[in-house]
């Protein structure tokens, strides 16, 4: 929403941003308020991101994402050398775990939090990914 992640505050090491209210939380999976979503956008990169002020998506965590015929399945390739702030390597399993925590109807987090906690995901994707029926 805001390109503040690219902002350099002159010779200062800290940038202070004022909002209309304090975010209720900082875990993006359950963010619903504008304040929380803005915080998520500033500190949590996605697979793709908008380039500057344009609406053209470009690489962020992923170097590229390719859709299947009909765009029902996307295959994304992560950039090499990605690390968490503690220096641990980011891999596809980390991305998958984040997606499952939010969108898998059977995930441990989905079962422990109230259904409205995932409202943003559910609104965007029409609910959690249904559990697969046994063959």
C-alpha cells in the first residue's frame, strides 16, 4: 500500500510512521484493519510486489511465478539467497507453511483461532482451501 519500505530517512536509522490507530496485531494472516495491513505491507514481503507506484507486479521473494493453463495453479521460483532476519535460509517449505497456516482448513492455527480471524484470507479466496476427500 505504501512504498515506505524503500524510504531512506536521511541520516537517521529510524523512520516513525503515524497512523489513525495502533494496529491490533502484527501477524499478517489475521490482519483486517487498514493499520495492520499497512504494517504487514511494510515488514513482510510477498512472493510478488508492485514496482514503485505502478500496478505492475514484479519479483519480491519469488524471482518469477508462472501460471498453469487457466491460472488455477501457480509455480513460483524463490530468489536465491533469501534469509530471515536471524540469518536462517528461507526456502519453499517456509512459504508453504505460511500459506497452509492461513488457507488450510485443517491447519492448527485455523482450529485455534476464531473463524473471523482469517476474514481477509477468506474474503480474498472465498474461504479456506477445502480439505481433500479420501480417495
